C-alpha cells in the first residue's frame, strides 16, 4: 500500500510539473502570436510605404518619358527641316 501511495505521489508531482510546462508553452505560444501580429502590422505599413514610393516613381518615369518623347519629336522635326534645307541647297547651282 505504501508503494502505491509513493507511486501516486510521484505521479501527482510529475503531472503538476507537466501542467506547469504546458502552461509555459502556452504563454510562449501566446507571446509569439502577439509578436507575429505586431510584425505583420509593421511589415504591412512598410509595404504600403514602398507601394506609395513605387507609384510616385512610376509617375515620375512616365513624366520623363512624355517629356523625352516630346523632345525626340521636336528634334526629329528639326532634323527633317535641316534635311530639306540641305537638299534644296544641294539642288541649287553652285555660285563661283
């Protein structure tokens, strides 16, 4: 009978120890979930900031492209005009 009582007490001690460890694991799990949520919020905010910056950069690139295309068209017109003037000049007889 004394042996059963010792086994029972030993089992109760082990179960109490296991219960404490399970509680610690649950607390750690809860803390990790909280950290993950906070990190998710932080990353989400940073992603939003990056998206805004990318959109602003895209707008600037679009404006540069529009301006560049306008300048290219202007240069092409000037080159065409110079080509016509040169052709006209080449057709005229040389003055000696």
